[in-house]
């Protein structure tokens, strides 16, 4: 079901309607006991709960999920999820705070819990024509030395041309770190497109490696280019500058997950529902876990 803001307000303007969708997303084949898996259950209408006819365990659609201990109404969860899925460059916690009429702390925690549901667990490697590139995030520009400061964080990414993108924070720009990421993400035998950086040379021997020389202003040579991954970096950086302004190194991977998830689902009409499904079926991200020292 395609979703837009009007449909969201029309279809999910009450807690009961939101709960009905969560039940469908959690139990697509019918309600079953969360403890023993028994499909014979009775509905407790007045409490919006179910009782297992076998073990007598009582549960609801939100039990054990991220929604269970939240004091936010479900419709606010739904609206926040929709805005994060639809915002091409993301939405800041400050903006969500104003939109939902909640505190900044609540909005910040809400964003990160939704962001956790956007983390991909895909294990299938990219194949075909795959572009690889690295970039730097954060830090300050050193005007005296006319170069970026060394406190920037290296981020490496690969994209299957016309397909999905994978990106993560890297411990360094060194050949060993980049090679490990590419081997983990790209199917052997694929065509690997990179720039002239020497860090790709070693791992490039394991693929059909083609390069463009950016230092000589060469950006496209036939089918050889890295424009797709650079376009993704451009989108990610516009989101950081325009929406978030500043992102800590500690949470950088979470933001990368969000942008990759949204980019990979750009052609789907089910991004909103898929995110809600991940929320109601996934693990709960606690505030303590989120704020603990890195």
C-alpha cells in the first residue's frame, strides 16, 4: 500500500487503527502466543490484549517491542516513521520535536530507535558493475594549511550500479581496511570501478578492476566511472549539513544505515510499512545502550 501524508492521517488517526496494522505486521498469518506459539488465543476486548488458551499468557501487539514501554501515542510513532522514511535528506530531532510537540530528548531517542529499525541485515553481496569510493565526514577545515583536519572520519561505500548501496565507517583509509570491506560486500568476479587511489590496487586484482583518474580530470571513460557512489555521498553530506548540521562519530554508522536504507528502498512503495514491521518485530534499543560510552 502506497502511503502519503493524507492517507496516513485518514487511516491511522486513532490508537486502535494503529494497533490493527501492527497486529497484521507482527502476525501476518494470524495471532499466535508470544510465549508458546499456540494459535489458539482469545481476545480481551477491554484491554486490547490476547490470552493464550494453552499457557494462559496475556500479551498484546506491542508486547516486547519498541512500542511497549513508550509513553508516546502510536500515531506519533507512525508520523515520525513516515517523516523519516519520506525525508530524502532525513529529518532532525529538533524538527521532529516541533512537529510532534514533544521534548528534544524524546525526539532524539525516537529518531534513533526508528533509525535502528532501518539497519539492513542483508547478507547477499553486490554483483555486476560495482563502484567503490571513500570520503571523509566531520572535522574542521584548516585554513592555514589549506586542507582538511586529521580528525575527519573515513567512510567507505560500494554501490551496485542501478541497485543497492552499502556504506560504513572505516578505521582508516588504508588498503587493508578498504579491501576487507570490499571483499565482504562485493561478489567475486564483479567489475570494480574506482578512482586512481592506490588503496584499491591490491583488492582490485581479485576483480575486473577499472579506474578513472580524477587527478587528471578524468571522470568518465566509457562505462567506467564512480558517479553513482559519489552521488550517494553528495546526498548523505547534504543531509548532514542541511538537516542534522553535526553528527557525532559515535553515531555515524546509524546515520549511514538510515541513508542506505532509504536509498535502497527508493523504488519500493512499502518503505513505511517495512519500517513499522521492523519496529514491531525487532529488538528494543534502550536509552542506556544508546548513550553508553563508545
